[in-house]
C-alpha cells in the first residue's frame, strides 16, 4: 500500500468518525470542562458576579455538615440498593432457570417495573406510602400496628426511597444475570451433580463463580446509577424530612437551581464525578482481570 493510499484510507476513517467525535465533545467533554472551571469561581447566576477563588468551594463544602450528611446518605443508598438489587436479581435468575408453565407471562410481570417511567413509579409509591389513605398503612393497621410515616419519619424515609429503587431496578439485574446463566452449558451443572455436589454447594462453588462477571457488571452499573440518584428523592421527599434523604445530586440541584450558587454546585458535582470514576475504574479493572 502506497503512502497516498494509506492517507486516503485514514482520511476516510477520520471523516466517518468526526460527527460522532463532535457529538461526544459537545455532550460530554465540554460540560465536564465547564463544571471544572466553574468550581473554581464564586459564581452566582442571578447576580452574574464571578470571582476566582481557587479550591475554596471544595474546602468549604466538604466541611459542611449538610454536605457530609448528603454524602453519607448517598453512600448508604448506593450500598444497600445495589446489593439488594444484585442479590434479588440473582435469586430471580435462579428461580427462572429452566422451563416451566407460564414462564413468559411471569417474566413479563417481573420486568414490568423497569418499563415504567420513574415519575409514574414515584407517584404510585407515594400514594401507597400515604399516612392516611396509603395501602401499606392500611395493611399494617389490619395487623393491629400503628401507621408509619414512610416519607415523613427521619428513620424510615431513606429506606422507603430505597424500596422504590429496588422495586424498579431489580428486573435490570435479573435480566443481565439470567442472560449469563442461560449461556452456561447445562453439562457443567450435571457434572457437579455427578460429583455429588448438592444444590447449595453447586450454587456457591459453580454457579456464582461462573456468573461473577455478570454480577460485577450489575454492581458497576447500579452503583453508578444509585450514587447519582436524584429523581426519586425529588419526587418523593425533596430531601426531607430535614435532610434525612438528601443525596449529593439533590444537594447539587438545590445549590444550583434554588440558590443559584453555580460555583458550589459545580464543586459538589466534581466530588460526585471523582467518586464515581474511582468506583467505575475499580469495577472495570476487576471485570477485565476476571475475563483474562
């Protein structure tokens, strides 16, 4: 291949790739750079005052009790919701392994929550959580128990928001893990049975190790999503009662769109970006190591 032919070939690839690259730059790189730059300023959107203060926003925010509470809520939410979704997804995948009557209809019912809009789901659950007319308090009232302030009790509110997320996204974990389970040759499980391994021993020593990459993928995707949770908090509690359910993403929203402190909101966003990048990097490294 001559030099001219090589240049023509490379130019063709660059021309084809250019539109996608420009979209990535516009939708990803430019916003990230803007956030990084704004985080270094004392910038109020309403007054348009903009003063370079370096890393002062980062220092102030990380020392504030409200941000620390929001960060702790986010970590708890992410750990509990992700672990519950991966565990329930694995259990559902095991239950749906093989053939049985009504499997298609049952699977449709199981994955149905994932197909609904988050706002619709939050409206449904907010009605169910209602202190006076909610079905949950009605059921526990039938059992002779006192009604619970699902979204108004500081001790319960964050847990209530977690339940909604778990209900919506467990089907996602189920689909990924089931796809991995269906790709495993049945002979592998038959060989374990011939060797005298019972169901739980096969599960621990064969099934879970084989599905380890899929389980890690679920943890990666759901950890990223739950760590930046905003929509459910906004729709169900708006960070209340007090700051019991405030997450870092809601803190960013409140600083940026309620108080118009763009610099502080950008600094908090950078913290979220750093944490998610570290978590994603660790998961991806483990997944790639597992494949090798």
